[in-house]
C-alpha cells in the first residue's frame, strides 16, 4: 500500500474486549476526527471492533493538507479498507462522513469486494438532493464562517474564546466544507446492503423527506430513525443513539 493509503495513518483501531465478530468503520463529520468515536467499542458491545477514520488535517495528521474532494477521499479510503475486510463489517458516517461512507460502499462494490452488512448514514440528506443552504460555507469571510460554525452547535463554546484554536481549525473546516459543497453523485449501480438513515428531529438541514431520499441508493432494506436533537443529536442523546445503533448492528449481523 502506498504511503498515501497507509492504514496506520488513516485508521484508529479500538479493539473489542473479546473476539470480534464485526468491524465498524466510522467516518467523521466536517472538522471531526477519530476522537469523535472513542468509547464506542466499549458501549456497543464486547465483540465489536471500531475502526475510526483519521482524515488528514487533524490530530496527529494536522500538518497534512485536508482533502477537498469527496471522490478523491473515497478512492483512497477504499484502498485503505480493503485489507481490513476479513470480518463482517458495517460503515457509519455522520454528515460529511455519511457521504464518504456511501461513496466507499460504492467503491468497494465497483472493485468487486463484498458490500458492508449495513450502511449507517447520519445527519445528511440523500446524496442526489441539493443543499438547502443559500450559500456555501467554505468561502465565507472569517467572521461569517465562525458564526455559522457556532450555529451548528458541534464545537465546544470555549473554543471560540481562543483565537489560536480558531486559527488552527478553520483551514481544515474550510476544506471539509468544500469537500461537501462540491460533491456531486456520480451515476452507477445502487447498493444491495441495508441502509439505516438517522437524523435529529430539529435538524433544519436534514428534514425527514430529505433523509427518506436515501432509500433510492439501495435495493436492500431501508430504515429511517429520528432522535431528539439538532444536527449533533448523536452527542446530545449519546446513550439512546448508541443503544439504537447496537440494536441495528445485531439485526444486520444476525
């Protein structure tokens, strides 16, 4: 595997307590990192191994430029994941991560690999639907971009009291927003794996009808799930959210 696709850089493994029977690959939201999924393995069950995707431009990869195109990122991630598909596996992604997880599932299918046992897409409208935003975030002036980030409620409030932290995170956020905002679904075959689409009932950017659009990406089982909360409902309702994920994981591997 080339250095660009070195799994040691792209994956943070959180081993199961016992012998794993399922591997869950987790894809982060814009500005997020592998840290977002720490603790999931312990809460989801002793026979689950979590592998969190660590994209460039954050944490130990802070010195690397963040990727700006979804299809480029997905193509790399398909190569990264291929040697780690020796167990039944599931893909989970929130917001930007939902797009990446979906494109990775399609890439695995196109390269002749087994599809995931399930694809969990969270906090993201269906890939063929246009944005409900009136303007892109990635090219906003600094002050306006910071205001939009605050409104998403995904960044601890105290971060905004430290200009050095803001300066550190803004380039990666701009790149991540550009990755999302330049994304266009490519033609291709639909998936056959189950797709579970999830969102918060107060997320104005992902109303239920936009979430339901994910049904068109698969010929397999489809399910929507609503939780109490806004865009980052999975943090605000962590226990209920992870309980629901655990139940669905038991369904897709049974």
